[in-house]
């Protein structure tokens, strides 16, 4: 079942010839259900995924029969001597394939799909998935499995905010009313946590990319990010401390360009990071200015093997 999930994850990538058919045949609610797997949920979803793949001519190959459990084939039930760690690994693989598939689906998707994804996932659940505070209690901390889940959730959020103002606004509407209007501050607090000194670089890259796309595509988000002193302080610290690598610094440069006063993109890039950082710290926040961003999904490097 985990191998089937990995195959479907790859079929969801933007250049897949069957991606639109997978969406039309109901892959979205299946992937969302697999974020909270149980034995029954996984068995039902595996059958649904096999049906979708078969109907769209992608072929099942080695995955034939994966929906029917044989002796010792059920997740969490194997030969004598199985340990809890093996069960946890099974559930983790299912969850990882699901969030990776959602990340792939969200890249280059239209506004209707983004709104459907957010509606079915729910703003409160999205905030919980983006909360880096759970790393403190998770096995392995920032180096464990939950950190990988967080990275792909950030990648999904980054993709949802990418491309058009409608996607970023859909995220704002999804989280805005959570907790009596506390959703947006919670979202920015989560982003700030992902920029802490303890957070690994791949987490910081996705968080900064999400902030950058928010700033580029939604005036309310741009203003909120520009006024969040912790987020801005950590961006500027990372830029000047010399502790982060070139990819993080590149993402910060794009983010600060998107937060800078309204100019043309060429003028902003030419002005240099120092002037942009100064403009942000000075609080000169202007109207939104969408900027073409590097994609959140980078082709084959993000496929599930």
C-alpha cells in the first residue's frame, strides 16, 4: 500500500499526463483521508486508488492486489516479533506519500482546486500541520520524521500561494477565521518558528518561500508579514549571520523583494538586498506586486521513488 501511495504521488506531479483525470476521479479526498491513517482507512483508500489508476490507464503493475490484505499484509500486523517502531514506520510512509501527493497536486493548480483542497483539509488542520512547536515532542525532533512532514506541508502551502492572488487569498480565508480570528497570527507564528536557529535549512527554505508567495500575491498577507517583527527579525538575522547556505539566502532575497516598496521587479533586484532589507525594516509597505517565483516543486527531484 505504501508503494501504491508512492506511485500515485508521482502521478500527481504537474507534467503527469493523467493528473487531471486523477483529480476528476476523486484522488483529493483519498489523499486527505490518508493524512490520518487507520487500518480500515488505508484499506479503503488503497482500493480507491487502484480503481482510479486502472480507470485512467496508468497501469498497476506490481501494485495489483494491494487493496486486499493477505496473511500478515495488514499494516500493523505482521509476523511474530513485529515491534511498535515498524508499525509507526508504516503509518509514517502512508502519511508522507499523502502530503507529498497533495504538494504535487497543489503546484500549478487552478484556483478552484486550491479552494477545494483548503475546504476539505480545513484551516484549523492546516495550522496544526504547520505548527513547528510539535517538533519538541516528536521523536528525533528537527531531524525526525515529523520534520519531513512539516517540510512537505510548507511546500504545499507555498504552492497554494504561488502564481495568482486568488490562491494566496484562499489560504487567508481558510485560516483567517480559525480561533476567533487568531488564524492569521498563528500562521505567521508558525512561519517564525520555522525560521528559528534550530530549524534545518530545508525547513527554512520552504517557510521563506511560503512567506514570499504570500507577500507577492495578497495585500493583506503582505502587510501582515511586513509588520511581524519576529519574522522580519529572523529573516534579516539569517541574511547577515553567515550561518545559512546560499539557497536560504536566495529565498530571503526574493522574499525581501516581495516585501519592498512598489517598484518594478527589475528595479527591486537592481537595488540590492541591503536597500530592500532597510526598506522592510523601515516599515514602508506598499501594494502587492506579484513576482514570478521559482516553483515550489522542482520536477523529478521531488518525486517519490
